[in-house]
C-alpha cells in the first residue's frame, strides 16, 4: 500500500468524522429550537402547568386580627383538584405562598375581627398584583379572586 492511498483514506475518514459531527450538532440545535417553540404544548400535555402565587391579608382599620382566613390552592403541580384551607383567628398582616394550576380559581377571603376592615391581594411570583380587594364595610370579608391563565408561562397583562 502506498503512502498516497493511506493519506487518501485518512483524509476521507477525517471528512466523514467532521460531517458526522456537523450532523449531530445540527440535530441537537434543531431539537432545542423545536422544544423551545413547543414548550407550552409540552407542558399542557404533561399536565404540569401551574402558577406560583402569594396571598396577602392586612388590617386596614380595627384590630390586627382576622376571625377567619380562607384560601384555595392546588395541592401539587400535577394534581387537578383544588383544595380549600380555612384558618381560624389569624394575626394580620398574613401571607402564604401557594401553587394554583393553570385555568383554576385563585381565591383568598379575609374576615376582619369585630368592626374592622381588611384588605387582600394575590401576587404572581410574589411581585405582580393580579387581584386585590377590601372589606365592603366594617366586619365584612375582603375577597380576592382571579382565574389563572390557562396558558403556561403567559399571564395576560
């Protein structure tokens, strides 16, 4: 075998390895681009779309206490059923972080003590206010509720 044949085989092997490397890289980049553009669809299929919300309650007037706080949340990101929690006498201000599935109702209700007035807020990711409310009168509950966006990662403005 001549040195020219060996060098020809070597260069063909190198070209083949380079072409194979480019093919693998192209498939990986294509897969990442496809996954990014179909992320919402993927989340909807696996049933894991949920929102991280913060419920807050405060006393506007009267005692810094609520006779009751009720709130709704999803027990887990992959569970479709909502759970209602009820707290008895609660010191205000009060807050809790919850998970609420996409397209589900997020709700908090605060009943002020005596003839007090309370307020409530629901915050998306602990920052953006998506619902707020106040007692319509002394001793009446403040209610905040909102239906979460049914599209994962896209909450309307």
